[in-house]
């Protein structure tokens, strides 16, 4: 799938590090289309997961399932 590498490259360009990108991908957000339908609460929860991945084990919360 060509969309996921392009999405991850975009995340890198806007400043996300590899751990944050891995946390995003582990939560089933792998393309820009994955962002469609996310609520404000979903985005806030994802940001908590990303922040917790910085130097700590990644907590997978598949709220997109």
C-alpha cells in the first residue's frame, strides 16, 4: 500500500518522531482517509497515546475499530 508510506513521510515532515508515528499506526491510523470521521474526543485520545509513547511503552487504544 503506497498510501501508508506517504502518510508516514508527511507525519515526519510535520515533526512527528518515529515513536509517535508508530503509535499512530498501531491505532489503525495509516492513511489520511483514516482521519475521516474522527471526533474531537478521538483526536484528544490519540494525542494522549502519542504523548505516552515518548519514552514509555506504547498503549494501543483502537478507538477506530
